[in-house]
């Protein structure tokens, strides 16, 4: 030993090299079987020899520290940024300040180091890499304490596994009783759940309801209603070119007579005929179609002289907009044109509202829906096609859709179990983790029961889109299981269970914590959205993922410890020497099938997929040709994504709330084909009292109204304003319209002649007009984009007007989602991304890694949003959920790979990329595949709401995995 010391003191440079080589050799010799690929083969060394090795190592370390010069600052800065070995991957182990062997541990061509007597010359870069192991820079405050805490927890789980196994199951049994509050036949309020909270239209509706009233028994006007009125609707489509033929009108008349003759009999025997629940106009039911009503009263009506969209019927002006569809117009006749053809006709049966009438109207509508499906067959209609709908249809079909997904959950569960078994199966019967994987899936199911039960206990509403959550949780929840099993396979069978569990927990601490924290944060940021359905989904899913995390580190860990005991028992039994009279020989052999041999218990279990990433995929990916191809592929991806982002449609199409085979789908298709020209009639409300008799005030008001009429979204010929008619009325009476007394005194007689305008003027007993309203007819807003632009334009014009104005229509409640969805999505994405960035700094504190994580998040979001347009997915409240989810998954995939890269001590960037893929390529692939399997069954769902969830989750997984396994590793080699 003294000779060795003298040699060290004489030649420090040689000592450094030999010390590095010797230290790796010592690590390999004392490894106990848990070695990384490329280390020296693990040997069984006698205790005395180990003591001598330890003494030699101590002297070497002392001599090295004595002769090693202080590193220069600039040379320190040139070293690789990540000498620490801890990372988010399962192979990283906390609690060690440095790992000199890391630089060569995972290389694809790692070889045993040469002997200490004949050290080969090293290249300059590699020689520099093998300099003194630099102490790890403790820049983080959470990673090391978290790993230590998990190490202690793992030891306790290994020692008291039955407690940690049974207590979570008891907790599940208690919380699972909350499922009794799961709604069975409860009705969902679609407006409340799928429209923005606090939207401007809801405030506008409150104003209208507070300032304008309508008595249906006097005069009925649907355009003056502040909320949707119950109705049943039939669209009749002619099989000929036009339905303006007497024989076709006759068939339509038969349909109308049949509907008005419908009578529903309640359980108590009470009969409800249509005439008792219909909306009334001066005591009579409101005609479903004024033109059909006129023809039935006068079958000699000349159908060739009808004008459109305004028609004078018996001296009364009637608007045929939205009454007739698929029109072909001829010569102009004043504000209208001659109607040559009409392909479709709308029959709208409005019903009474308020109190008990709501239930009676609902009962009649349900009866209507059951009978309308057989109208064509029962009436033997030859010349027309009939589609039907009611104001109750969306609600009923939406609730029925949820039942279609229940069988798919069982299929998803089965597929995840099969995938887990295949992923964790080993030919080695001792290390086979098939049953552990099955229990891992069961623990996810326990988490779903616990999470959902807790949420139902505290009263969080269960809405339809929450039914998507178990599929997602099933795919995501097993990710931590794979990581824990992977870490377990790298422990030694010779260690006791508590030590193995302690080692596993310390290795996976950062990995499973960062995965859970990022996903849960991504979901909880969704609570900030303005859509209650999204809030409820995020609360359910985020909370259940926390239960997954808790059950993985308790219940699943305890089961893994029990399986560890099975490993030891099985190993001892299989290694027990056989005697000639032993009868269990064949059984022992069958336990080892198909290998029929035992694995070395001192070796770490390396999955073949890890070797595939190290020896094949990694070297192939970092080749020059592959890098060029990956760059070109990414450029194409970005170009296509950005193009798609500018073509994605916004808003939730209400027909998509029903299943594909629902009767409402053909109804909306006909409406879109033939009735898309004219939109709703919009109220333009003067919200404050003004001097209507003042000429200047009227001029300002007329100017603002003219701005609306000049809009590309308004038909100027269909404007309706009481003040314009009142001015004509006063001129006919030769009264001074500019005189206040004359103006106010003639209003009562004017309203007697024009009773409909009584609903448009709010006049007090002191003859003060506190508010009034006009109506404009919208056109050309069939697309969601035009609806949004129209709404924004109207509100902007109302705000700029010198007279205080407000615009409103009941449909604006749903139109507001078009403008709110982008704002909500951007806000949630920004907040979630910022949260991910903070988490990355706390748990994986490396600036370069954080930048690559941010880049990957932005890239995946752009890709998913762009490809939504190519897959006919709208940007709505449902897809917004997935974009928020996308942030968490993008973080997981990119953070693990990029941090493994920057933490690697390999001498070249290419070798760093290979090591990162070797360590974490397979866990990332498992995570993506398991999630896709969990949601893939939704692709077979018969409803848009579930298929959309699958489509976007598929895009998120594919693009996220592509970034983690292809783009990020290649791009990191360029810097």
C-alpha cells in the first residue's frame, strides 16, 4: 500500500485516471447484483476481500484529494451541466452526491474497464469527462427531501404491508357508498352546464325579463319572448322541386291535423289534448304556419302570387322568413320578391309555459315524440318527407347518450388488464409481475370509486362528460404502476423486502410525484373556466388522480411487497435440490416455462424494450440521415398544425349532444340545408329613458338603427320598430310628433290599433318611457364563426351608439360560447403552462430542461389544435378539456427525456440522447399506449361527445410521445 501511495504522489495525472477506473471496478465488484448495463460483471466477493477493497478505495480517495488541484472557475463552467444522477425517471436514485460510473453505465457499447496496471490512453474529451467527480449542485429544495421521505415510507410499507393494503380498501368501501348519490334519471340543465358562467347574454336576459312582459292570452309573439318557449316542430321537405302545389299542401295539412289531434292520457286518467296546452293568440291556438293556416281557410289561395320574405295576407303583413325554406325567388315586388319555389316548410307548435302548464306541456311533447316517428308510415305520405324535434329533445337525447358508454367501460378495463399483463410478463417465473400488474389496474378502479364517491358525497354534480373520466383515469393511473414495477425489477432478490421497497420508493419518488402533480395541476386549472361542465369534469378527474397516487404508494406498494415475499419463497423452492423420490419435479419445471431455467438472482432485470431503445432505436435516431428526416418531419408538422389552427371551428353544435342515430340529427340537417339563410330576430333595446319627442334624440336613435340595418348580417327590409310606425301614425293624424304632450297623449290610442307594440314600450303611470325596443332580422349566420362575428359586431355597435342600447335574443345564451371558448382556452393553457414551468423548476431544477419542457408543451398544443380541424373536431367545452389535459401529458413526456439528457455525464450529445432513450423510452411508450388503450374504446361510441374525447386524447398521446421519443432527443443533440 505505501508503494501505491508513493506512486500516486509522484504522478497525480495517472492517479486520477487509475482512481476513476478503480472506483468503477469497486462499484461493480460490490454491486451485489444490481448493476447497470456496461459495469463489470457482479461477483461474489468474500467479506475479507471486500474490507481490503474498501481500505484501498479509502486510501485512493484520500491521496486523490491531497494531490488534486483546485478547479479553475472557467473550466468548471465548461463541464456538463448535470453531474447529478437524480431525475424524474425510475432509474434515478436520490441520496448519492455523485456517481462516477454514470457516464459509461448506459452506453450501447460499454465495456469492462481495463486493469489498473495498464491504463489505455484516453481521448481528450473522455479524459476530461473522467476528471474528479464534481459534488452535485444542490439547487433544488424538494427533490432530495422528497426522495428521503419516500425511502422511509417504502421501508414502512415493506414492514407493515398488510396495514397499507387493507386500510385503503376500507377507505374505498366507505367512500364508495357515495355512489348511491349517482343520478339515475336526473335532468341536466344544458344551458347551465354548457354555456359560459356570467355571460353577457344572461345579464341581458335579466334586463329584458325585468323591463318587458308579455301576456300570451292577448297576443302571442315568439320574437318578443325573453326565454325559449316549449314547442314541437316538424320540418316538411317536398320530394318534388317545390311544395307550392295543392296536392303537396294537402299532405302537409294532413300532418298538421294529425298533430293537433294528439291527446296524451296521464297515469291518473287525465287527458291532455293539444288545444289545452297550445300557446294562444286571442283565445285560439297559434297557427303552426300562417301560410298553411291561410290555405286551410281558403283552399283557393293562389300559391303563385306569394311574395317572400314579406307577404300581405288578408291585409296583414306576415314574415315568411324561417317559415319557408329552400326558396327560389323571382322578380322584385317592393321590399320582397315573387316566390317561385319553396322546398321546405316549418310547422311550429308553441305550447304554454308557467307553473303546472310546464308539466302538462312536457307530457304532451313526450307523447308527440313517440308518435311523430311513425307519421310518414301511418299517413302513407308519398310526396313529402317529415322530420321532427321538440324543445325537450336535446335534453332527452343527451341523457340517453350516457347509457351507450357503460358497456364500453368494461371493455376498456379488460384491455388495460391485458396490456398490463403483457407489459409486465416475464419468462422468469420468479420475477414475473403478471399478478402485480392486474392488481395495479384494480387499484386504479379503487381510486375511481373513492374519488367519485367523495365528490358525490360533497355534492359536486355528475354531468355527462364526467362519464369520460374513468376511461382517462384507467389509462393514466397505471403509468405509476409501470414505473414502480420497473424500479422493483432493478433491486436484488438477496435484499430483504423493506430494503427493496425503500430503494424502489426512493427511485420513483420524483418520477411519480411529478407525473401526478403536473396532471392534477392541469386539471385543477380547468376549474377556472367559465363552463360548469368543464369545471365538474376537472374536479372529478383531478381528485381521482390524487387517489390513484395515494393508492399506488400504499395499497399497490403493499401488494408489491407481498409479491416480493412470493419471489423469495419461489426462488428457495426452485433452488431446493431434488431427490430421486421427489414428486414435485415436474411442477417445478412447469413453473419455469417457457424458459425452463432460473434467472441469476444477482442480476438486475433489464426489459428487452430498454435494450431495443439503447441498441437499435437510439443509434438509428441519431444518425445524420435520421436527423435530417426528423427535422423535415417536424417542419411539416408545424406547417400543417398552424394551417389547421386557422381553420378550426368554434363552439358546440347542439346536435352533437345526441347520438348519431338520433332523430334530431336529420332535423338539424334539413334545417341547415333549407333554413340557414335567416337567423333569429334580435332585440335592439333602448335601456334608458330618452326624449323620444326630441328630434335630435330620434335622429341619434335612427342613426344607430341604420348602422344595424347596414350590417352584412341584417336584412334591412325586416326591421320592426314601434317608433317608426308611431311617427307615421302621428303624421296621418297631423299631430306634432316633436311636442311632448302630444307625443305621450296619443300613445294609448296607437297601442289599441297596434296591440303588438304594447310589448315593446315600458311606459310608467307618469307617462315616462323608461325603455323600449326594436327588432332586426339576422341573415347569413349559419356558421359558428359568423354567429360570433355577428354577436361581437352588434354589441360593439350598441356600445358606440350615443343612445344607450343593448342587443338580445335567447339564442345569444348559446352564441356567447363562441366568443368565450377561445378566451377560456387561452387562459387555461397559459395558467397551466406557467404552473408546469414552476413545477419543473422545483422538482427538476435545470433551466435548459425547463425551456425544452415549455417548447414541447407549446408545440403539442399547436399540433393538437391544428389537427382538430382535419379531424372535424370543433373547439368547444369538450375539446377545451382535452387541451388542458394535453399540457400535463406534454410535460410528462418531454420533462423525463430532456432531464435525463441534461443529467447524463456521457461525453457526447449523441450518447446522451441514447442514454435518455434507454432509461426512459419504454416508460414513455408504455404511458402513451396505456392511455390510448384506455380511451380507444370510445372511438366505437355512438355519440360525438365521446368520440371527440378519443380523437383529441389520441392526438395528445401520439404527438406527446413523438416529441418525447423523436423530436426532443434529436433537437437536444443540436445544442
